[in-house]
C-alpha cells in the first residue's frame, strides 16, 4: 500500500498557484519524497523530489515540513496543461525492488479558465 | 524528456499468443523497469533490471519474463497472453537504484488488449 495520503481531487483557477498537499507521517529518515504527474494516456512525468530541505526547479516547488510528516507541491502559475493526476510518493528504499515506486491514487487537479 | 521509446504503442492480440514489448533508451541508464497500470490498482512493478543480463521480479511478475542483452533495450514477454494481462504497460529508467535518490523517468506506454 502507498505510504502517502492525498486528497482525491482539487480545483485551481488558471494563473493562480496550485498547492497540492501530501501526508506521509510514517516516512523514514532516509526516504525521499517524490512527485510525479500523469496527464491522461501519457506516462508519469517526474516533477521534483526532496529529502528535508525545500526544493525548487523549473516546474514546481516542494515544501517539506520540519518533522517531514507532510509536504506541499506548489505549481506557481497553473495553466490548463497542468490538469493531471498528481502522485506523491515516498521512495521504498531497500530490498529487492531497487528503488521501487509505489503509486497511490493521487490527486486529480483540474485547472479551470 | 528522457529518451525512452516503447514499441509497439498499441497492440491487440488473442489469448494464448506470445507477445513481446520493447523498451529502448538512449540515456545509457543502468536501471530499467516494467510497470503495468490498471484502473483501481495504480502502477505496479512487474520486473526490473539493474544491468545487462541482471533482472529481478517485482510485485506482479507471474506470467511475464524479461530480458536485457544490451544496456539500451529491455524486453517484456508474455509467453502465453491471457485476458487478465490486458493493460497499459510503462517502461521506466533511472541512473540509480535503491541507494540512489535519482528519479525514474517513464516512457509513453504500450496499450495491450488481449481478446
């Protein structure tokens, strides 16, 4: 089972910031938080990942709380093309699956004009 | 975007026939993965590879085999396809495995229908 909890759906107005929350209260100290998104019929697209510091790249920002039990993905200026299912994933670190990603149900983000 | 090509993109076949899906990468990444995606189940790992000729099973490996004879190619074979293997199949690649934080990058998928 996924180790994260996300709201099933969210709406955002075009041009506004989209803030997608994720709860990962059982995260281990050496596990990273990854965010992916999947636009209908396409493969999952990597967005960003982090361990404990906030991260920013050309797509988004990732804010991780100090206790690392939750995080927020921020899309600063959402566009219609950002409509997708967003997955928050805590990396399964050890064992035979070599960095297996476990995808939960994600958050369906709808960006509206 | 990562240089990952999956072929074919769509395939319809009959129960009992063998099927091979191909994943080709141009990134020279060591690790390659096959996932399947089904409604209500999300993505599930089938098999993965950590180098040429080095492969291991994932969560849902029954009925599937894989081969990796070259760094750039990872093949997924259904020896005798069944209707339960109708799914969308995604290939992923990454530079690092378990002890690396490098992300996986996915191809565009193969939509397989078994009648």
